[in-house]
C-alpha cells in the first residue's frame, strides 16, 4: 500500500550523521561508467533478477499515469522496455554505452515500436527541452549519480507541470543489523556501482516529499517507489 511520506517512519530524512553530507564514499560519473561497463554482461542475471518485481511495479505505475511521452532514466540493458504499454512513447537514457548497446539489441530482437530513442546522456544535465515529457521514471539510479538532488531538479525541469515523476530505489535503513551491513559496504561504492548507505535525505528536501507517496516494493521491502506530481 502506498502512503504519504509523513507516515513512512522507516525513511526519515535525518538519521545517524547529517544526510546533507551525502553517502560515505562519493562516486563520480567516471566511476559509474567503469562499474557498469564491468557489470553490463551479467547485469540481467544478477541485480536484474533481484530488482525485477520493483521494476515491474514502477512500470505498472507509469502505465496507469495519463500522458504518452515517457523518459526512463537509467534504462540500462532495457529490461523495463517490453513492460510499457504500446501507447507510451519511451525515450531511455543511460551513462553506460555497453548497457545501451544491449538495450538496443533488446529493442531490435523484441520488435518494440514505441521506443523513441536510447541515448547516452548524464541524467543530471540532459539536453531535453523544458517540459518535454509527461512522465519521468528513474529506476535504481538515484544512488548512482554524483548529485541526486540535481537529478530531482533536472527531472522537474524536463517534465511538464502537472506531470508525474517516479523514483524506485534502495534507501538505507536507520538502525539495526542491516544498517551496519550497508555502512560496511559503503567504501566499496565505486566497485559496486551504487551507494549501499544512500538515504532518502541525500536525495529529497522536506518540501519535495510533502505530497509524495512512498510504497515498499518486493523483495522484502528492499526498494521503495516514490511518486510525486510535478
């Protein structure tokens, strides 16, 4: 069940340390490209499987949303592309050229006709026009970009007023054994290609989440889907 952010106690903006400082081990775009170049060939069979249910849930939410022009940020190998309904015109962007090549192969192999473009582009500074899209969805990318608040601002820019912006991501917990595991893995961010210690406050200000809904996603609530009106 989706709920207003204010009632989602497990995703506090605060927590141990200052969330404004960002994750423990900062990661630049070059590190991200290297990591996903390394993982491209096995992505679908590793993280792609773990994240499958959350990906399906996010695309289902997109398909229920009015508007046809969709921007998928972090399209990767294109796992989500066959899940969109035919009336959605999808543009996908990613920073990894090897992953985009696999996405293009997927589109060709499956005969998808509603994919407008697959582009190598920095999600924090795209070349799209203001208000170009009705919907933007960023799946598993917020904990990868160097400045997640810039990502939020950029998607607000390229989505029309009244449009929908969706994020699905892992957000670190604030206490307990899982918190210790996430902190222990944090120095390996550049190798993993994502931040295990990424918290919701690294990405959103309080005002961003005033009218947002947050929904726990399978498996075991490992991911959260954040939906917000632009």
